[in-house]
C-alpha cells in the first residue's frame, strides 16, 4: 500500500484505489423523537465517515416526521454502504441519495441552498464598500449599527463561501451557517 494511503481506521480506505471520492447529498426521513439524530450521527462517527453538512427539521408535523439532510464524501462503494446502514436504523423511514437521483433525472446535482448570517464591523469608506459588495451578492441587511452590519445571504454553498471571503478584508467578525437544504427537481417527492 502506498505510504499516503495508510489505513487510519476510516471507512474511506475500504475502497479500491481506483475509486474516486465524491460528495453526495442524502435525505433521510425519520420519526421526530429523542435520540434519532444521535443514532444517525453515531453511525457516521463510529465508522469514520465524515459529515460535511447536516441539517434537521420537522417537515411533517401531523406525522411527527423529520428530514435530515446530510452532505458526505466517499467512493461509490462507501456511499452505498452508508445508505444501506442508514436504512437499517430504527426509526428511519426512507433514505434517498439526492445526488444519484439527480443524475438519473439528467441533472448534475439536486437543488441545494444554504443560509448564512455574516457580521462585518467597520467604519467610514469600508462600510460603503461592505454595503456595495453585499448588494452585489443580494445579501440582505438584517441588523445595522454605526459600527457593524449583519447580513443574511442565501444560495449555493459556493456563493456563501465567496461572500465570506470577500467580507474578510472588510472586517468580517462572525459567521453562522445553516448547512445545506436540498431536494430534487420535478414533481416527485422524496
């Protein structure tokens, strides 16, 4: 085995060297009850899988169902293993790999959006530049004083990343991101 591919206890080393790791978005429908999220996260941490983004919210109040959206990275074999293991957790009702479904439908990726609150401090000309750039990114001012702005920005993660990078030299002081919300195009539900 190559020196740079020494096992680390992570499931990523189960795959053959010829498989390429990909980022996939999984949607998991679960009962909204205590401990469910801990079981799902435990599956990832116990097997050395990484979570790049995680969002959870109740989506069907009457049925007491929540939707967990997980962005993870792995080879096709590892991703299939993750999906299979998630399906065996009780009370998971359904697991959909939104990335695979998008490709089947002839699309590159599912629709993915993220919300971020970004605080920028500064004065004088920097404030005017901050507002000009925020406007270019369609970020909304949700709070302002004479020494700071808090912006709300919604979009693809790459857009949020770019906005944060642009705000750094202007006095970026705090960032809070929601994680990715995602769904496939078309009339079909999860």
